[in-house]
């Protein structure tokens, strides 16, 4: 993709993505873009598809507890299609590929991606769900939904199944630690492994701090 087209798409994304949710704001989008380009540099793929897919994958979002949240990928794909179809210089034959990447980009749907471009977008977005960044995003989102940080009796899910709908820390066990096993490309897998190691460090530290500050809590 030419630099001029890339910048034009970035400028559009900056105008369209104006959200109060820092977990899905333009900075999240730009991180996903850079990660996707980094992965593509090593793994291949069509940047004419990857770049707009990364930039517009979250152009429509809803709070996670909103019933409309399950439709955000399809709505984002349609919005991306509408934007790209109005850009004369963008190859129209690639719009459907962009839509496919966006509509199938989901951790919860567990779609099996066959196209390299869709794999790269999924990996890039997935990397935002593990490591230090994922901790910030998790506690931001759960705070907005007015959910508690952790289960008061069993913070580390020793005797219960994680319930990410009730506690922020549970999402680490339910999702963030599993991301590394869902990567498609070796490049993303290597990055995810390092980020997952940091999550383990975080859990060890919070476990120690809870032992220090909670009566009758013995930790892991």
C-alpha cells in the first residue's frame, strides 16, 4: 500500500473513532495497526487488506455488557466497506476481504481463520488482550461496567470457575492467559508468550499483596 493511502486511512480512522472507552479508542486501533504490520512483515499477507482491516476493526463498538456488542464486528465491517467504496483509489475488489477480516475478528466467536490476512488481524488484536496492555484495558472496561476487581473469598479462582462478568481479575484466568495458545502466526506467538510471562508475574505479585492485606487469605 502506498504511504499516501495508508495515511489517508489513518486520518479517516482518527476522525471516526471518537470514544470514551480507552480500551477501544484510536490508540488501541493504532497499536493493532502497528502489530499487524509487524506480523505481516515477517509472515506476508496483503497490506491493502490488512491495513484498513486493522484501522476499522473497532470502528463500531458497544459496552461489553450491551446486547448490541455481539453485532459490532458485522457493523464495523459494513462501515469499513462504506468508507472504502467511497475512496476512488482503493481497489474495490479487495473490500470483501477487508469485510471478512473484520467480521470474523473475535475471541469469543472462536472462528477458524483460513485467510492469512484474517489470521494476522486476529493475532494483532489478540496481542492487545495479553500482557501489560491487557491489564490496563481489562480494569478500564470492568470499571466502566461497575464490576469489582476480584472475588473477595477466592481471588485466584482456586475453587471456582472464573466469572469475568463479575470480577476483573477473573478475566486474566478466563481469557488473557489463553491468548498465547490462540495465535496463528509464529511472530505473534513469540510476542504473546513474552506477554503471558508478564501476566504470571502480575498474578504472583497481586497474590502476595492480597496475602498481606486480607485476613485468612493464604494465596495460591
